[in-house]
């Protein structure tokens, strides 16, 4: 075989070898994922580009409202961008909780640690209606009227002693 007739075979062999090598190795190496990501805000959007979940430090104010204190955490947002709940940390008042909001924008249900004490609160029309918690070892349930005034309180202390406050006998 002369050098001029050998050249096409040599080029074909080199090209084939390169193709086989890249096929076996998967082509270019995939970039390594970041080990850490530091951002102040991360928005997860739906298929329409609307933010539905936001992780932020600090969290922005809900639409049309202003937070009383700075909050850090995760916001859950409606299809229109209104805050409908979240997992928040409010350091200045020692609060950590998972809360869900009413359509009117108030915190309707919240399970939290307030100053290190577990509480569950239900609100209606911006007023507390039911509060459950443990403080100084005493478990309690407080039921409020529509104005938010406590009307009935049930307590059980660490020794098992019970106490009821605000019960009126039926007429």
C-alpha cells in the first residue's frame, strides 16, 4: 500500500477511534454541582413564572401589608403572589413557627415555639379563637369569643391536677 492510499485508512481509523472514545466516556464531562449556594432570596416559580415558594433572609412583606418584625424563612404564595403561609423565624420576638394565612391576610393557624414554649393558635377574623400550649409545665387550652376575649381555660399541671376557669353552669 502506498502512502497516498494509506492516508484515508489512517484518517478513518483515527476518526473512528475518537468517536468510540467519546461515546464510551459520554462526551464532555458534566460540570460538578456547587457544594454550597449562598443567596439572600431564592424563588421557586410555577409553570407561568409566578413565584409560589420563596426562601429568603429577610422575607419581603406580604402584598399590601407590613411585617411588624423582620422574618426569615420560607413563604408559600398563591397563584396571584399573595402570601398564604410559611415557615418563619422571628428572632427579635423568639418565635419559630409554621403558619397558614386566611385569604384576608391574617395568620389563621399557627404551630410554633414562642420563647421556647410550644403553642398552636387558631384565629378567625384577625382574632384569636383557640390557643393550646405548655407554659411552665402546665398544658392549657384557651377558647376565646368572637372578639378575642378568653372565655374558657382548661389546664393540667405537671402533677396531673386539673383546673377549669370561666365555665358557667347551664341555666
